[in-house]
């Protein structure tokens, strides 16, 4: 059906072009004139680009990377307030101490224009002894929030949220382990594994792709792709399921096939992250490789 | 069809004459790519002209590793990509149908014509990677192998993109039909 429609439209396009023939004669002067016009028309763009480049280079050289972070380790009345980088919208994170049966309610809220509390995200924690720490990491117009606590057996757990002005994505829900804040990334240590997962911090907020769970779990040279990847519009790509890959070359081939990443090159199986450009969206896919 | 590759190899034509041969051979095809890529007829004519200037400038550096048409189509696709990224393109309001304007005085407006215009417009609105394979496959009638060479991707990728593009188009046209 669609095939026929496309073929019909191709015939139609041919007809349109036939009906409005325009002879193109090659004239060398056209080339020169166009080039000169182009340079002249965009002269200010060239000048401004040069200035911008100088400014960016200046900032890059003089500004230490760590100044982009704001850390906040304090909890006041079980609430932490935080802002988007332009401070337009105030959000706050809150957890309610023990409700019953060792359960705690945690949530991220904001106040709307009428001052009413609106819910962005809530989760009920079970088997929790206490929540004792929150880390807030701000980068551009998005944030990470790490909530730490201990369970009834005094084993540390964490919950890791990715948060931008529109949405909250829980990357890890109440997971036994720890999150370390490194200079350019978060290192997630899992209690049940000696491996760690790297989450780069400098993700462009509007281009984010986040997996519901670690995307790849494997063993030595055998990797199964188990989970879905959430896309920017909250849909998810369900192509990533149960695929066995035996070596780096096959992994490259597979990922190229799935994501159409023509220039993707993984150099070894120990890489934990991939920078991808998927359907013109830049982002990262996170990997957990056992 | 003129074997442009052989012309380049055996020619005693000047570059100016050679480019004229290419224009006669490929101008319509290049214009087809540009129209369906950008959705604007007059811009497509400008793009086509620029493409042949590029072809002329690069005649000597063309190493004949690929066919001439693959080379010219690749230049066209790259030029369209650059144009789409340009500030000028973002300013252009394309809400009016390009072909519709052309056809008002040139043909009867039947339901069939409107449907075909609609299909082309939906192709224009596809994501770039999907749009390119659809245009080359249906409008320029290249094989998947030739498309793979033109876009420098694997043939299997071309087939995947074609399938995804068809699915997406079908969905879009269904939504419009409601």
C-alpha cells in the first residue's frame, strides 16, 4: 500500500519537473559571483564566529571544570530545595520518615503558580532503617540527585535520579551499593558485584536517553542485551532484547545495526558507556558489563 | 543512458563541456532529490545549480572510486544536509506546499493529486536518515546497493531504514487520513 503510494508520488514528481523545465547552463562566472556574494553576505557571521571562538577558548582554558558543580549535603526538615540553573522553577525533594512497616515515602515536588504542591515523582521505600544523606549535582539545566540510606540490616543503599525541568527519571531505584562522585562522572558500586557502572555527568539534558535498567549484562565475551532504552519523548526502543555477542567486532556490528551508528567504534569490552548519536539525538547509553 | 564514467575516462571534452553533459544527464535527478529533501521548489533549483558548481570544481579530484552518479548524488545529499542545518533554512516558512503552488496553474487539482502531494510532503518531514533512503530508492530509483554506496553505509542498514521509513510513513498517512 505505502509502496504504491510512494511509486505514484515518484511519477507525480517526475511530471512536476517535466512540466516546469528550467535549463541550466554552466557559466563559470556564476561560480565566482556566488562565492563572492556568499563571503560578502556572511561577513558579520565570520567576524562574530571568530570572536565567539576566542571567548569559548578563553573560558575553556581559564575555567576549571569543577566549578559547574554545586554540592549540597545537608537535609533540613527532611526537605531539600533545588533550582534549575536559571532559577525559574523551584523544586524540592522530600521524604516522609517512617510511615509504617519500615516504609518511607520519598518524592520530588514543585510548587505551581498558585502555590500548590505538584508531584513529579514518588516512590515508597521498603525495609528502610533511615535516609541519611542527599547529594545534589547540578550541571547546566539538569541535575542528579543521590539519596543514601541504610536498610534494616544496616546495609547501605542508594537511589539515583536524573532530573531536568520537565521530568524525573529514576536511574536506579533503591539499590544496594554506593554512588561515588568523580570529577566528570558518577561511579555506581553494586553490592552484589565487583563491577561498577559509569554514568557521565555532562549529558545534554534535552538529548537524554536513559535506560530503565543497565542495557547490557554479559559474561566475558558473551553479552546479552536485556533491557529497553527510554528515549527523549518517553517512548522506548524495545529492539534491545536477548542478543548474544561474542566479541568486540560483533558488538560494534550489532550496535551499528540497532542504532545505525555508522562511525561507532568500541575498542574493548571493558567500556562501560557509549556516546551515541541516535536519530540526531546525542546522548549516552549506559552499560553494565559483568 | 549516457555512461558518464566512460566519458570522464575517454574524454577529450573540456571540463566545461563535460559538466554540460552531466547537467543534461543528472540535473532532473539532482533536482528531485533536492525538492523532496527540502520541500521547496525554487530552493531545490538553487541547490541543483550549486551541486553542479561543486561537481565542476571537483572534477579533477574525482578519483572514479565510485560511479559518477553515486558521486553526484552524494554531493547533492551532503549539500541538502548542510542547507537544512543552515540558519537560512530554519527561517524559511515551509507551511505552504511547494508542489501545490506549482500545480495550481499547471494541472487539475484532483483528489489523487492531493494525495500524492501529501505523500511527498510526508517524505520531506521524515527524519533525515530515513528520508534519504526513501528519496534515493523511490524518486531516483536506485537499488539498495547503489544507495549503500551513495550514503556510504551498509546495504543491510539501507534495508532497515527503508522498512522503518515505510512504517513511519504509513502511520503518518493513516493519522492524516482520519
